[in-house]
């Protein structure tokens, strides 16, 4: 694993983000990003996936093991659960743009396994220019924020999923983006549902219920 000490160089991604780039150009450019140390041990950077005219952005934390290998977001177990929840909530996956606040997979090794590690705030801050660049090419009606890491980028360090989930609110001024959505809705990350074990059914039902609020808001737009 790359060094994660306080002395690690993290210049931020801005110098690698091409101005005015299209989504395909951003997917190519992000592979050269050295804004933090996470690029050193990963297969590739994972930019968002979906059409620029998608009405809903799904904003998660970071790519996982399968996403890192395949180069697309939300293709692992959590992503498959999210697709199922979207279907139950009445949201067409083709009408979503799926991305993460951090574009490289942060993990620790355990034998041949790569175990997820939550990105630190320094990684989120370093990577934020890529998300801002994505928004210049998108015009979403709404954004669903999946989990605490994405929520803290959008709403600030005081964000708690349990306090805000399922509530439609304005996009905060603290993280300005081009083409800001009409509303943003926080909910739990699908990986948290998978970790819920004995409470998984209830956690999944809660995720679907939150997504149904987003679906209703999309229909009313």
C-alpha cells in the first residue's frame, strides 16, 4: 500500500483536470491523476458512468475491488444491490449517472484480498475537482447522496446519514457546482445494507423507501 502518513504529497487533482472536457475526455484524463497517493496501488481510476442527460446523479464514496478491476462504478455486490433497489423504487437505471467522490480504490491487503478502507478527508478534498468537472457536463434534476463520505463532501463534516436521510433539500452552497440540481437526497450506501447482517432486510427496505422519494421528486419535476 502507498504511504498514508502526514508527509505524503497530495497536491490535489486540479492540475490534471482539463478545462471544458467532455465526460469521455475526463475518463481518459483521470488515469493520469496524481493528486493523492491512492493511484499507486490501484488498477485504474474509475470515473462516473451514464449519459450526460441523465436526470439523477447517484453519488457514492469510492470504487471497490470489482470497480477498480472493471473500470466502472457500482458493478460489485453493492452496485448490484443498488440496481435492485432502483428497480423496486421505480427509477430507470438508464436515467442515472453513477459516480463517486473519490476515483481510486483505497484498500489494505490481507493475503490475496483487498479490503476496503474509507477514504480520509484529505483524499476526498484532493479528488473533488473531478466531481466538479463532471457536473459541468451534467444537468441533473436531483442527486442522491449515498453514505457518509459523499455526504460530508456535500454537506460538511457534521453530516450524519441517520439525521438527514430521506429528506429533499437544496444543494448546499459550500460545494458549488455548475448545473446544480434542483434537490439532493441523502440515504445510506448500499454497502452498509450488505453489512447490516441480521438487519439487512430492514436496511434494504429503508434504502428503497428513500429512493422512492427521489422517484416521486423526479416525476414531479
